[in-house]
C-alpha cells in the first residue's frame, strides 16, 4: 500500500502545508485549513483510463524526447482550430493550437460554461463534413447530461457531432478523450474532477495538480486540444495551486459585471500568441455573442450636446475603446461635501478637483461631485484625467462640450497635460467613430489623422480655454 502522510490544505485558496493554522498564511481566511492524507501513487501502477493508454503515452514520449535540430522541425502541419468566435480566436492568437491546454477562469455565473459549450457547438458544426476527428467532446463534472442538453438547446448549440458526458472521475474522462479522439475536448471543471490515484479533497491542491497533469499528458500525446474551466477565489485569483497556471499553455480570464451584459476575455498567459489582446462579448438570453465593434456600448445615444459629459479613449491591449465620462456638480448641504464615483478612481478624483481649483480657476471643493461612466466602462487610466476635468468643468459652468470633441491626456499636480502612450491608436479610433476635434498633450512627433483636428495644449488652463470652459461656476 502506498505510503501516506498528513497534510493541511486551505479550502479557500488551495494553500498546502505540513502544519495546521487557525488562519491561512496565504489568503488570511479563518477556519479554512483542513486536514487530509495525501497518498503518493506507486510508479508501477498506471491509470485505468483505457486499454493501451500507457503504451501510447510511452511511445509518444520516446519520439518527442529525441533531440533534433530546430531547423528540421516543421510547423506547416500545425493548423489552428477556429472557435467560431472571431474575438475568441484573436485572444488565443488565431485559434486553438492542437494539443494545447487552455484554462478559462472567471467568477461564478459569468458565462464560462456557456461560452465553451457554444464553442464546442461551433467546432462540431464546422467539422461535420470532415472525414476524421469530426466530434467535439464536452465533459461536465458539475451538471448532468440532461442539464447540459437543456442549456445547449437554449443557446443553439445542439449538433450531432457534439458529444456530452457527465462524470467526476479522472480515469473516465481520460478514457472518453482517448476513445473518441475529438477535435476539441472541454472539461468543466478542474476542481470537480477527482483522481482515484491520490488522496485529497475535491478541488484541493493535490487533486488539481493530478487532474491538470493527466489532462496535459493526454492532450500532448493524442494531439487533442483541451479547454479547462477553472474556479476563482474571493479575490478573483484562480483557485488551486499556482502551478496549475504554469502547467497549462494558455490562461484566460473571463470578466464582466453582473449588472451589465458586457463580457471581456483576456489572455493572462499565452504560449502561442500575445497577452495584450482582449475579446468583447455580449451576454444575452440566447447565449453569448461576440462584439466586434464595442465602441457604441460606451457612448450615449443622444445627438445633442449635454453639459457634464466628455469622451476619452482608453487602451485595452491593442484595442482602443471610447469611454464617456459624465459628471454632476451640485451645491452641498453637508459639512463634508459628497464624492461619489463609478468607473473612475476615487482617489484620483480628489487630486483632479484640487488641480482644477489651483490651476483651472474652478472652485469645486465645497460642491457635491458625482462622476460616472456609462455601460460599465472603466476610466481609471491616467490618460482619462483630462476628460474627467473637462466633464467636471462642463457641469460646473453649464457649458456643454461638442459631441464631436474628445479629450485625452494625463494631468499632473502642476496643471500640465502630460503625454500618454500610443496616442496615435486612440486618435485613429476617434476619427473612425466620427470625432472631428481631439484635445491632446503636446506631441513629440507630428501625428496626422484624416478628418481629425488635433489641438495640442500645454496645461489644464489651455485645455479648458480650447473647450470654452473657463466661465466661472454658477
């Protein structure tokens, strides 16, 4: 019998140690340390996933371990598998690489399972005419087959070549992958699959490591790509040991606000593509739809200029997104004026209000200030400072800013407008959306964008004068 030893694991963050603590040293939670016995698997034993698995794995390992000159290793036969979502493919670097393991993590209910089930349906539909490997396999450890079928009917992912399985046993999951050799395998999720070769609670560090290692071994030996769903902890980090993120090839974060339908997919780690790409999706009652042009989501639909609003452009990876900042300035009846912010940094608001008073000539220190973005947009980048100041000045002076004018720039404590990175990307996106005037910091090299008048300003006072916001607040 395999020798076992007592270990302690945190059920919240996956921390493991040889000593019990009342408070987890990693995440700081109380009462989450539990005892479990970890059995070291016997090297002589093998997983009983399917007959012949060990022989195939060993043969593959022998072939892959043979050293060859890098110039003799070809990549022409590697064809990425499209997911059916252009946004998903772009985040992955052009599609799914055969034999790769992709970890998709996100908050509960954010839409991870829906995105992957719809992806499996797209792959099964696209490969329906292929002669070989024309199936997609979806293995669920959280739902029954009938429940997955019900969700597939709702989102329109019912395909003849989409295979559904419900199991929490690792050997069974590996056996299904080896038996069908699908074009794409999805395992939902890593924390619900349990290996019988090692002890430990479901979702614990030992089990998660074993499950991930076995799936990676199968994916590499059979050249079957695997999409693996991962849970997250309270602070948003991926649950389980940190080695899980090191083992897989790609780590993606699926983010979004429960109050809005917008979802963002970001690549945190990618061995086959960039890590600064972001994909935009829209969550609806019939599934997830990709948003190829999210510009309209963050702008109001009114054509007439409204006081207290200003548009800026932020960078998210290679994508430039417009964000509309709205401000409301009222007289305060409280001893301490109220400051409410949504989508912007509250601490930065206090600094900008002081700079407006000192260098812009607007006294807003005794007013109640409300600053917000629309549709879940985020304006926490320093490049949004100028737009926030412009929105506050517009609300205070009751002078609206033209709908075709945008402001981009960082504000220093001295009132200077500082340069921002990759300004040309932002200006080209502004011109594409129909903006005709851009208030920007001084340019080191001239930037010419057709249809866009670029107004360079040295200071906050110059920017307010360019937008005609120098009138005193009423």
